[in-house]
């Protein structure tokens, strides 16, 4: 992704970050209903361990995504396994969220590498922005489709600890150790297309921004999961995604996107 889009950082944690949308409103009753669904699914599912692939975790990711989208009364739709092709590749996206025929958000589930998920989702968001642009007409010059949010989730929480090794009598070395813990980690990004934005054949390069605050992980690895274990991370994630979709919905008028904010 760095080579394709000319990004200036080697580690996704060094990407520019900011508070790019406001939290939405979610009722306490709604939060409790989502938590109940997650707990039911957890009880009926095999243990979530480090070697489990994306499929079992998608049940829990879907619980969050479909719940938030349902609060918009059918005006926003979520589509699984949506194929996309663009200048830098093609393939299915785990989920896309759209209003009418306009893609407003893309989501991706990865096994344990959130940096790879950010790279893949950025490439595919770029393809969706190209797709949205091609649907414009000459009378749509004021329309805006040059940024897109991505929601990336993984099933492994990466933790780094420093361990002190005594090599000789007088030499101690601090060595970073990486630990992978099963769970669901989330990251929301905003992908912004740069270049000659309004030329139809523009391939473009992108800026990628991390959205703050980073959602708290959901500890699905616990064999006996309780409401108290997941209440805060689920609540915070629901209101954050609701706010993101509120922001995107405001930009769509008569199923056409208009710019309603500044970068």
C-alpha cells in the first residue's frame, strides 16, 4: 500500500489520526439487546482461539454491523461478500454499507494482522471511490465521492511486552516480545482520494487517517463471557459506528453524495 499510494509511514500506528466524526445516539435498551445476542452466539459457538479463522468471528462482527445499520429504518443497507475491481486489484469485500447505489463504508475481517487489513481495505475503498465516480453524469459536478470510511476487525489482539535478558554479568538487554491473544480488535480509518479528483479517468493516490478513539477490543476469548465483560466495548463501538454512518448519511441527498465537511 505504501508503494502504491505514496504513504510516508512504515507502521500504520504512525498514520495521521484524529476525531473525524461525532458519536451517535444509541438507546440503553438497544445496547442490551445487542449484548444479549452476542452472549447467545458466544454460548453456542466453539471456543474462540488463536487458530480460528475469520468465519466464526464474523458472527460477532455481523451482530454489531447489522444492529447499527438497522437503526436507520431501511435507508442504509449492508451487503456481504461484495465484489469490487479497481486500478490496483479486485476481489470480494466482507461487507459494504450503502445508501441507494452509493457505497459509503466498507468493512473487512482479518485473522490477526490489522495492518494488512488496513492496507487491503484502503486499496478496495479506492476501487469503490472509482466506482462511485463512474456513476456520475456531467450535471453532477458538485457531487463528492472522494473519501470513504473503512471498519477493520481482527481476531487477535497484538500485545508487546519488554523482557529483560541477562546476557553477561554487566549486560542486560531489553527484548520486545509479541503476544497474540484471541479477541476482536477494531480500527476505523478514513481513506481520502488525492490528485486530480474530478477527472473521470483519474487513478489517484490516497491519504489514510486513523479515526479516534480506537474502539476497545471485545474479549471473545473468555470461555465464560458475561455482560460486564463486553458492555463498555460494545456500547462504545455501537455509538462510534452510528456516528460514522450518520455523517455519511448527511452527505447523501437524493442518492447522490455531496460534500458536507472539510478535510
